[in-house]
C-alpha cells in the first residue's frame, strides 16, 4: 500500500503532520487522519470550552457497570461524536490500571483488575470502531501513576507485566483496535517509546497486532532507538526525532528500509481503514437517554440501612439536599482531554428538586465551599465582540510584551482556565516569541465583604481591580518548567473588600516567553464563613425527614501529571458528614469521586452510594435512582481498604534513582488485600436477586460455568455473577451482568478460556487443578467449583 511512495515519503509518514493529524498522500490514495483525545468524549484539540461535546461517565464508572453491551453503546456514542467533529482516531480507551488509589488519573482507569479493565475497554473500543472511527488504546504500558511520569522507571517482573499490565492491551488488540498509544514513562530501564521487548517482541510478533504504535505527545527521546524498537508514528508533528529527522540514520544504515516501510504501512493501513464510510448510530435523545442509563449503571450502593433508599416520593415530606457536589458536581477529572460539556447540563440539585416537586418540600445548603481550590470567574465581558457571549472575559492577544505591542486578536472566553498550544493557537497567541495576553471583565458584587481573587500562569502575571494591582507574580518561568507549572495549576490569592451592588473592573495581564504551551487561570470567591455554612447545613438536617448528602471532589482533585497525597475526602467534608449524620441519622451519602477513597465514616450514615464521575447524565440519573425509578446498577471496580497501609501499592513516588518498583507483583488491589472494607465486585441494587446454583464443565478451550439467577422482588433489577480462581492468587476469571424482570429466573453461561487458568513462567503454564468459586464479589463464595473432564455440551 506504500509501494507508490518514495523512500522519503515513507519515512515522512513516521511523524505527524500537525498537532492532531498524520501525513497523507492523496495522490497515492493515503489520506491524512485527524485525531482527538478521549476517553470521556471527544476533547477539544484547542482545549476550548466552546467546542461542546457529549460527556460520558468516566471509565471507572463504566467499569463499575460490569456491562459489556452497555460499554459498546457508550463507545458507539463517542464514535458518533467523533464523526460530528471530523475526527478519525480517538486516543482511548485508557486501559492502564488503578494500581494505587492515589493515582491522579485513576478516574480514567476502568478497574484495578486487568481482566475487567480489558474486557470493558475492548467492548468500548468495539463500539467506537463500529462507527468507522479508530480506537487507540493507551498508554502502553505501566503509566499507572502521574508522579514524575515523564522520567520515572517502572520496575516490573515479566510475570506481572504479562498477566497484569499487558493483559488489557492484549484484549484490546484481540478486539482489533486501530492503534496503541505508547506511554511517557520508562519500563525496566527503557523509555516506553524505545521498548523493543513490548512493542516488537510482544505486541507485533506474539500478538500479531497490525495496528499503528504511536508516541504520546512529545513522548519520544531519540531517532534510532525509537524506530528500531518498533514505534511507527511520532506525535505530534512536525517531526522532532522521526520523519525527515531520521533520514541520515537511514542513509547510514542504522535504521533499515524494512523498518521504515513497516511503520509507513501501518499508518497507511489505519488511514485506509478509518477514513472510509462512517456511521453514527446514537444521537439526539437516544444519546441523552444513554448517558443517563450509563451513569445509573455505574452507581454502586454499598450501604442501605433500614432500606432508606429509594426515597420514595411522598414518603418523606421534608427532604434536605446538603453538600457541595449537589450544586457543583464533578462530572470529570482534570486532564488535557477534558470535555467541554453543554452548559445546560442539569445539576443534581435541580434534578432532585424537580423529581420530588409536589411530593416533598426540598431545601438546600452546601455545608462547605463547593470550589475549594480554584473558584469560577463570574464576570461579563468589557467589550461586545459581536460573538453573542454575555458572560466571560474579553481576552486580547498582543504581538509583543510592551505597551506598544500590536493587538493581533480578541475573543470572549467564558472559563476560568485558558491553555494555548503551539501549532494549535498560532492564529491568536504568538507562542514562538515574547508576547502578552490581557483578559478583562466586569464583576458584579452581590455581597458586602472580603472577596478572594485568584490568579496563576506559566509566566509573569498581574491581576488588577479597578486599575490597582492586587496580585503580582513577576518571576519568569523557564521554558523547560512551563509544562510542570501548567499541570500543577497552583494559584496565588489575595482579599479585597467589595460593596454589594457595585461593578468592579478585573484585569489580568500575562506576559510570556517562547514555549510549546502556555496557560492562564483565575477565579473569584465570594464571602461566606465555613462556620456559617456548616451551621446552616446542620440546622437544615435537624428539621428534615431525610437527608441527601452529596459530597466529593472538584475536577482539579484528580489531575493529569499529579498524584494525590491521601485517600481521604477533604477534611471539611468529613466534618460535614459527621455533623449532618449526627443531626439526622436518616442520611444517604452520595460520593462523587473518581477513585478508591477512605470511607471510615460510613457507619454513621444510613446509606452510601458511590457515583464516581458520572458525566453529564449525573443530575437526571441520581434523581431517578434516589426516587427508585432506576436501579443503582454498579458493583465495585476497585477495592477500598480499611486503612491506607492495607493497599498493596500506595506510594507512587519513585526512589532516588527514578525507579518505581511494582513490588506487589500480581497481588495488586483486592488480590493482595487481607480484609478490604469493600472488595472488587461488591455492591447491590434495590431488587432482591438470588443466585440459586452454579456448575462447571470443561470444554476443549477452557470451561463453561452455568449459573441460575432469580429476581425475587416486584421490581426489575440487575446482578453481576463473578467467577474467581484461588491460586496462585485470587483473581477474576469471568463475569456476566444480567437484567431480570420481576419474578424472572434465568440460566446464564460464562465461558472461561484456558488462558485465564494459566500463569506466566517463560511461557504460559497451566495452573494445576485450579480451584474456582462463583459469587457476587471477590469475598462472596456462593458456590465452589470443581473442574471435571471434558464432555460434549448440548
């Protein structure tokens, strides 16, 4: 397919053309591919809040559904969005593993269990590719944490690498994904982009994977070692080490023509495969309904004393909604793949109030500050640019740092965080030379008292109120440190007393030197004391018949390139939980988090439901689940320890040599936890589901497990039947989710391939006389199974 290309053209295809496109040759029938980041939707390549896209539940929430068919439909929905936005390849799913609950990007991981992550990830990819859009599974491999990810070395033994961290990628390869994105970190001493063992020996040779292996953005470090290791495509373009930059190495014989042809052929194959006819099967109301269904399917009910939930409308006449995440929910985590969801997304607060209207009196108190790190910026533009925006900052771009610099562009930006990339924002920001950006807005004070103003940037920045400097950060940031500053998102703040009813001019002036990326962020916090907010919440709880307490995180609590320091909710939220449950024990706590977290306070509440980061369907879904219109369909995709020391892997800080040793080996998460508070697969719904029987029969390529399940309640429900092996360590080997009508009984059969009953020891070896059990979690031994001799299955 590349026979009609010259050697230099084939070599050029090993590097991207632009930030988000590949090199193509239309005259040779090889089109250029357009890419975008995922996995919760189609991220704006411009990192622009005006590029609206549907926001699905985070992968942890999708993993919590344990629902293969549902994930195929969610993948297809995202594929439809890709078609709408002109995208051919989506960098998703993320099939790294939640090795530690501290991982900053844990919300992007389906599970701590590789089989669950791989099956669900492969299903999502299959759905995406059913639309004609390519899935690029990421990040190959062991990019399971963020601390010093650009330099750290994951030290992993071969058995653990094969059975745990490569397994999800293998399942995605078997599903036919179009490509794989190679990670930033090192693995056993080699950069992942130079890992010949993984990319060539395993992925290409053993798995016979025909897709393209591409670098994560700016994730290459060399020419010869990278191409010879098996990387096919360096991103982004223009080339840094590959493409035309590799011409001399090819001429010197350091890189073979065959390797160049292989790389070009893989890129060309992807172009031919995914530039053809597209099909968007899920759009409009069907897409909106699916987002609500998917959110509810991932909600995990872990506690429900006295059957507090569902809060049947009409049973409790006064319902209190308390908590910061009711009015300021966390729909997604903070990555460069952040989705700009529609601004009319219904929040949990409005959705619950609407659902209970006419059935109960509903009041609300936040209890604590809903935006503890960086508040929003509620301002109006200083100038009408004719763009229809009535809120946000007027942002002016100057070609130079001095006051005499030429104004080159202006726009209205209704966000509190701005990011500019070289090659993407060249039409407005002069990132290749010293320049200046000024953002201006009018803030209308609604309260008397001290207001806190916040500002941060990747260079010198000054914030002025009515022309007077309030915050000034004058030190320059070296270009080598710009990305780190941007990823940290740290902001300075200062207080100023404002008068209610008065307008104030806010100006932020940012100067910068050349870099491949720059950022600016700001916010305003209105006056209110922590004591007053807590007092109002407790008073409301005391008066109510029942309390819905929605706590959790903000999108900057789980961020790319930064891991967390602990598993606890913010101290003020734990204090809120304790105070509200003491005031009213009929409290249902809804946890809006993206990872395993400390729940040592849970016994004080009547109910605990984990909502994860559920996407834009959160509001409608939580209202319907609380009212009993929908089931909380999720089961735990990760385990929760009783104390942090119980996690087999917790600290994510590399040692002095940059090594991060995966000492727990194959015993990560629930596999190596003696007595978890909540183990893998735990959770239940409202319906009374009974697992009546289970049996196993061996067949030529593995085993078949047959189970009988009955819904003994008068409402529809779902159940997840799980099969585990006991040795060489506890491990999931199969599962199935089923939905049953009231009173329905059904048999289901789960296939367990032979491979799942093997371990790696210089090759795949059979486990001698494996012992299995069937249940509803890793701790639920409902039926022990003994493997019998093969026989014909009718």
